[in-house]
């Protein structure tokens, strides 16, 4: 019993402690963005992972949640309505829910590629509307507001980033708990059923269109909450939040995290946001690394990071993980050698073609060298070759070890 | 009158360029069920390779070499990438091409840099072929038309007269059956994917200098190609042709109409108050809806006729 | 399983904190350059960074300011996204950076003005000053003006004032066509042009006022056909990037003879994609390649050459932002005048500052923080080795001045009501 | 009279493009009857099931369930009117456990609709009922296992279980014993007898042993038409049936 609820106790403690340890403005911003991304990715996984609906337009509901929230904030500032800031995310959620109902009924009639294409078309339409309706969307500049409202339940001013982080963290816990519970309800289960077997579901009495539609609407609700939180965090909402790019980001993070498990998108959102925000200031090749990570996941780990972890669950339970560990460590070592080889090659190339002064020496891990000299090239190719030749037998060995363990575990039954 | 004739000609040129792009995509979708998000990236690759080859040995060899290179790259990606994810289903395949589009753009940035290329129309085609009313009609547009029509005819002949073509046609309608007849389906897939990529590459070579060759060209043209194949009917070449021309015409001609809802109301002698509800809605002119129309068409089509104009089956 | 994600997070946060705690070296003033360095606008941001870097190096070589201090340009990639810019702003503030500069995208500039304003109000001990070198929405120094924001580029109304002054002096122009991108900036160009033409040349007819979707049009020939149909002798357009290139190509192909008054025909990367379509286009800028020839300023020619040798990638991306030079020179003066590196003191020093450039006097508006500087309308023609000595981006076409407005003449009435700390 | 008929097909036709698959089928199944549909391969047996269950739209004719016309209704609507079906090819929710499969099949009939406010673990009655059904299927020990890992016969058994779980009173089973061994078939027949107690059962089956053991009446479908409907004994002796069907079967 304690074990079952331990995650739900540990997570809030962690959320309270973290900003006390990492208290720089950027760290707070990053953690806030991570929490928002988690809600957004989990809401996306209600579609992709649980409902089998691949959407390219989920940011529409996120964006509408954001726009309505920022308008609500401005209305409160102008003393037209009274909503405490703590409840603004709920406004965003209701907005997301409303637009999901509006757009969802027609788009959930079909699943699969048709659904994906409709979502793609809708997002383009909404983006086109952003520029056509500047009085709502604020045109290119977007709509900004001031989150320091006169109304607050808690009496917190929300001027400081860390105060906003705690608000976001609170909503993160609420939204995550609700979304988790939703998977345990009849609708959540039937969404799984529709995903697994849309052919059979009508013959147990369910209208698959409506199952998808309700799932879609709820997912829009949570995306709207995330959007409302984003509006509070940045105090500005503009077209980039509603567009195809934002939808693409949430797809990437969810898939990298793993669509097959509830906690997958959490891993994905944390890792992706971290990489997305930090790589950009470390390397010019950030986009490339993210793209490679995505492709590697698709090619070799279709269930994402969560999938990789869960494959090991039975081994871990059987107490056999230590059998795998040595080979894994070897693979990690060889993998790192290959990775560093590739990394040097990529960085050298980026430096040569995209840095502002390619002829100047570049720095990598504290070592300074000239990109257009031969040693880094030779070194990187040597590393990659060495890594490759080390990896091949190790991967074979891992395969053999797995076969062995599977037999042991089945024998044990 | 002048406006209509010129617009008609121009929409024909642009429509055929669109068709060149979408024909490959629709064939790939029809055969393999893969919605290739990276298709416009092959178009971009074609433009860049076309530029590079034409810098070395001139435009005319580039016209042949660049599409072949793109085709080989495409076939390689099918063989070593797409085939691996095939077993995980269409969603994984689609996401793979999604990631691929991302990677191709990064690689192009890496090789050719961020700045748009100075890729110009070759001197031998850079003249005015005829005068239409007062406007000059550039020879290059005629050339583009010739290339795209030639390509259409060649593709048509290939599909109806050659063995591979007939297998492809059969696979378009009865994907499962072809494998049973003992054909090497993976190889056919590779040929189709490579061929489709090559067509996109060709569109890039002749479209890159006519339009702009820059790292964002794929993103700018990508979504519209999807519209074409959806509206035309996935897997249908004729549908893609009709839809390409239709969408090009739609976008070209919408420019000519600067009426808004206010004008419509004025027609009925209704005057709008000074502060109407939804102030933006009333001022939108037809000409501004140009980019919106294709997507509207696509969504409406998907909802009411998912088969598209000429499609044989739903996606 | 959750534990694993937390571990990952902690490791990540640790790595990050190492990066972020790199302290500023004493004796340098860091300027955060927040602009796109990747993605579709990466080329423009990249060129801007090189301009700033070049000026920082030059200032260092000349002995710096405040007794040997120097500028260090710290690039932050914002992917031309407002949201990412705000994250990068936080990042910059964490690193102790108190001065930021940005130019591309009104959406980004608007977000930064707001964010800097709020930050300074909430953290009066850590104020930040923002120098805008290229975002031209008039409101930024009018209704939305702010003490912490300085603009070194002429805004839309000022550029249109210059263009309409030039048109005023050209009696052959009777019909004008306005073609702009359908978003805030395009609408501002159109509105300003209509308003000013009405005052300056009431006889001119606006025969078209078209907005086209931004960055979506692949073929401008229908628009060109429309312009031809209207019989306009002059076209005013604020188009930039691909929208400018494609428009130029369309005009060139169809042989349309109207005069094109543009904002950005010479904009970074645009000429190289237009090639010979550059011929005859006009631009309004504060500096252009052949100004030094026309005004006989050999030092400026040397400056241009020094930059191009170092950064232009074989002439493909030559010096463009004359105002970045003005801005950096003025900053040196402002730091010296303030005698401190406190943003507030620097801001007060900048207000109302006069400065003499190679091409006349410039003044930083005391009330609205808008720089007044001379504006030139120049026309692109084939280089002839004499007055048209330098071309733009290796196209073989270079600008020659047709019309000049003095700094003070560019001033437009401002509705700015600034609150000063 | 009519209220004794559970399922009534009148002149039912189905064309796919030019091809006519079902050419005017008339069939009346009495309430409480166990009815088998037999016929050679390609006769259209599965198509008839697909038409009845609303999977395909009709080209002509009508279908009545308990005197109510059901052609044109969606499958889920027909299911809610009390008709359920199984599939020829095993068609389960592959990623879920046996227990989850049965529970999903129960949800609608237990009145949960699209609820997202009931937690499944708390629904004692629902869970108990699911366990009971699994016990009837003799699969209690396999309850937690994902159905993808079950043996073929177990999957077929579960297929029947899911079909009847919702409590429909007209049950359509499409080749329930296909691919089973002899002993497995016997068990399946016992199960079918048990679950169809007091209900109407219509079954498509190739195994004549099963058919003659189970059915009260048999219809013979040949090339999209029913050539005979009668008791097992009469069918066995029917000349036309022997010629058209049994004869051919022997040849095969």
C-alpha cells in the first residue's frame, strides 16, 4: 500500500524542494516549463497513447487555453471580471475543452491517417486565422498581460518566478492525478479498446466515434490547463503557441518518452524540455541531436524510454538485473566512445559551416583546437570506428544474455 | 481579361510544379500506406543538389543528375530506415519521415549554410518568350511546363507499359495481392520510394531557381502538397493532377478578388455599425483567404469525402 | 520508474548549473544578443551577430571605454520565438548580463519590452536595458514606449516619411500601389503611406492596397498582373525575406516598369536570391554600400572592407546594419558619460545624446528613446566602377542615392508618455 | 407469431460494386432456437453475419431483430438492441488482460456508458461479474495474462466469452471451433450450449459434427441464397443440399 502511493507522496516533496536547490531564474523557468510540458504531453498521450489518435494539431487547444487565459487575466486587471490567478488555468482548461468539443466532433469521426490529416489541416486553418483575427489573437505580437492580479486565494503576489513555479507544480499534481485516474475509468478503458481494436468495440456496445470524441474533449481540457499555465508563466501568448511547431514538439516529447505507459510522457517532457532549453546555448547542433534521438527511438525503441525501462521490470523483479549490468556497462562505454566520436565530427562541421568565425579555434570539453586541421577529424573517425567495432559484439552478447534470462525466468515459473 | 489569362497561365505552371511534387507522394502513399512527411525535403534536396551540380557542370546535366541522386538517397532511406520501422506500423513510419524531414533540413544547413542560395535561372532560358498583352512571359515558365508535362507522360507510359509499372498499379489497388503473386514487394517499395523522391528532386531542380532555394523551402511548400494528395484522392495520379491544378488556380485567382463581407452587406444596403461584433471578420477580403482555402478544402474533403476526388479507397 | 526520471533530472540540472554559473570576467560588459541563430531566420541573426562582434572587436582595439573596459557579445538563440526569447532573457539575467540587444521580429521585441519592464519593476536591484536595432513597429517608441527600451532603427512611419518625401518630389508619379504582408507590420506600412501621401501629394491616387499572406505566396505573378492592371507608376512595399525576393523576381520576369520603393530589397540574403531582379529596385536605409563613395569617406570604405574580409563569407553577406555601428559608438559614449555600468545611469546618459556619424548627426530622442538619423533612398543599378562602385551580395548590382532626409526631418509626432524610475 | 421470431431476414441483398454476394436471403430464426448456417466456402456466410451485425450496409431487403427493423443502424446500436457476434478471426483487445477484455465487454450492459467518474477498481459488482464469466470459461488461472499470450484455443474460448458477456439474447458465432483440436472442440460445444441456454444462437460452422450436435435447425447457404432451412435430419436427407453442398464437400 505504501509502495503504491509512494510516488504520489515523493513527487510533491520533490517539487517543493527542487526550486530551493536550483534557484536561478533560468532554472526556475526551465522547471516551470518542464511541469507545463508534462501536463501537455500527458494530455497528448490521452490521444496518441491511450486513444490511438495521432494528432498534428494538439497545440490548438493548448494555444486556445493560453489565449483565453491571458484575455481573462487582462479582464481581471481591467476590473471587468473577478477570478483569482490560481484559478486561471481552469479557465484555460475550460477553453481547451470547449474548442476540443467544437473541433473534435468532426475530426474524431475517423481515426488513423484521416484523423492525422484533419488535425494537420485544422492547425493550418487556425494559424491562418491568427493573422486574420488580430483583435483576438493580437496578430504577430500576440497578447500580453500582467499576472500580478489583485485577486488571489493564497495571498501570494506571483511576481517572483518561484511563486509561479509552485502554482504550476500544484496544477501539475492535480492534472496528473486526474489524468492517471481517467485511465482507470470506463471511458479510459474503452479508449484503449478503440485503439487496440476499433473493429470489435462496436460489438460490445460502444460507439467508437463517441469514445474518441469524449477522450479528445478531455484531452483538450488538460491541454488547455497547460496553456493557461504557460500564459501565466510567460505573461504573453502568441501564434507560435498554437501552431504546427508546438504540436510537433509535444509529439516528439511524448514519443521519446514512450506512448505505451502512463509515465512515458513525463520522462519525455522532462528530457526534451531540458535538452531543448539547454542545448541551444551549448551547441549549434541541438536540433540535430534531438532529431537523432527521435529517429533512434523510432528505429530501435518504439515504446520510448518508458518502454526500455519496462522491458527490464520482470528482470529486475526476478533479481536478475545484475546479470545484465556488466554487459550494459560495456555497451554504455562503447556507446559513449561512438557518441563522442560522432559528437566531435558534428561539432567540428557545425563550427566550420555555421559559426561566425570558422577559422578561430573552437572549444570542446575544455580542449581548444582548430576545426580545419586534421587531428580532430582523425580522432573522431577513429573513435567512431573503435566504438562501432566494440559495440557489435557487445550487442550480440546482450542478445544472448537476454535469451538466457528469458529461459531462466520461464523455467522459474 | 489580361489578369485572367496571365493568372490562368501562371496557375498552370505552378499547378504542374505542384503535381510533380505530389505525384511521387501520392504513389508512395498509395503503395506503401506511408504518409511521407519528408517529401518536401526531397524537393529541397533536389534544389540544393541541382544548384551544386549546375555550379560544377551546368544546369542541363544537373537537370538529370540531381533527381537521380535524390532518387538514390530516397531509395537508400527506404531500404535502411523505413523498412526497419515497417513492422511497427504506419504511425511509426509516419513519425520516422517526420524525424527525417527534421534531419534533412539540419544537414542542408550544415552543408550549404543558412543563407539562401544564389540559384538563378540558366542564361540559356533567361529570356522573354512572348508578350501577353503588356506583360512579358518568361521562357523559363514555358520550360517548366514542358518538363512537367513530359514527366507526366513518361510516368503514365511507365505505369501502363512496363512490368514494374503494372505491378505498381496493381499494388495501388490490391496491396496484399501483389506479394502473393511472387513479386518482391520490398523491392517494389524501394523503387517507388526512390522514384517518388526523384520526382520531388526534379521539381526542386526546376522549382528552386524559379522560387527561392533556402533551408525553409521545404516547410513553406510541405503542407500544401498534403492538401493536393488528400483532395485528389490518395494514391490517384489523375486525382493529384486535377487537385494540383485546382489548388494552384484557387490560390492564384483568389488574389484577384478584394471583396469582403462588408461589400456583401453593402450590396444588400446593410450598413455595419461602427463597432461591430468580431470586427476582423468583416474586413477579411477574399484575396487574403488564399492560404486558408486549400486547408479548408482539405478538411472539408476529409470529413465529407475522405476518398478525395479520384481516390479508390479511404486512407 | 519515477525515481529514474528524477535521477535523470537531477543529473541534468547539475550539468546545467555548471554551465550557468560561469561568471562574467571583470572588465567586460556583456551584451546579450538575443536573435535567431538557427532555423529559417538563422542567416539574418547570424549576420547581426557578426556586425556586433566586429564592432566589439573594433572598440576593444581602440582602447575600450570607462578606462579600458570592453564589450563582450554573448549570443542567445531565440529561434525567432517570443517564448524562447523570454527564456533566454532569464538565462542572460542569471549570467549577470544587464544589457540586451535584439532586432528580428516585432513579436519578439514586443515580448522583450514587456518582460524587461516587468522584470525591472519586480527586481529594481537587477535592472536590464534593452537596445532594439531593427524591430520597427512604431508603437514601441510611441504608445508602448518604455524607459528601458532604446531603438536605433527608424520605425515604419519614419521610413514611409522618407519614401513619401521622395515621391513628393517626383511629379511623374500619379498612381501609387501598396503591396504588403498581411500582418501588423504590413498594415502599419500601408496605413502610414496612405496617411502621408494624402498630406504630401493630395493629387496622387492610391490605386491598390493589397495585403498578401505572409511567407505563403510562391508566385507573385498574379499580384504583378494586378499592379500592371492598376496602372501604378510606383509601388510601396514593406516585404522582406522570401516575400521580397519572389516579388522582385515576378516583377523582373514580367517586365513591369513601375518604381518599387521597398524597405528591404537590400535586406540580408535577399539580393542573392533575386540576382538580376535587383535592377531598378529602391530601398530606404540609414546606410548603403556606395554612400562612402558618394560622400567620399575613404575611412568608411576601409571599415566596410575590413568587415567584409573578415565576416562576409566571400562577399555573400557584406556589412549591412549601419545603425549597429552607430549604436555601439553611442554606447561607448554613454558608458563614459554615465561613468558607471549601471543600466539606469547608462539609459539616462543615452537620452538626448547627439552623435556624429560619417553621414550626419544623429540624436537619441529624449522623450521616446527613438534614434533620429538621416535616411537614404537608394536605387540598385549595375555596378560601373565609378559611383556605383560596390555591389550587394555579389549580385553585380549596387545602390546609388536618389534622395536623402536629414535626421531631424524624420521625426514624427510621438504619443509616448514615459515613466522614469 | 412474429414475437416468436428473434431474427428475421427478408430478401436481403448485398453487392460489392458489380459483384452480387448475397442474392435475396430469407431467414427467420425463432426465439430460443439454436440455428446453424452452413454452406461451401465463398457462399457468403460471414457476409450474412456482417450484414446482420451492421458491419456492412445492405444493398436491398430488410433485417428485423425482435420485430424491430435494424438495417441501417450502426453496429453499436444493434448490439445495444440485444445482438452480439463473434469473429471468424480472433478479434480481441490484444494488449489487455483476459480480465480486462471481459470487463470491457460488460461495461455497456452494466450501464457505465462513457463515464469518466467511476473508478474501475471500485466497481465491485462489475468486477465480480467479470470474474464469474471467466470462471465459466474455465480461465480463472489465466485472468491476469495479456490475451496476446494465450493459446489459440484459449483465445477462441475468450472470443465466445466476450461475445456473450454483454448479456445479449441473440448470439451470432462465426466459426467458433475453427482450428481447434477434437477435445477442444468438444469443450467449446459444451460452452456454447451452456451460454446459449434460454437465448437465441446462430452459428456458422464448418465442422458438421458440431453442427448436427448443436443445431435445432440448419440453413444451407449456397452462392448467396438459402436453398434450404430445416431440422438436421431433414437437411441430411435433402437432395438439393446433398448435390449443392455435401457432395461438393466430399469431393474436397
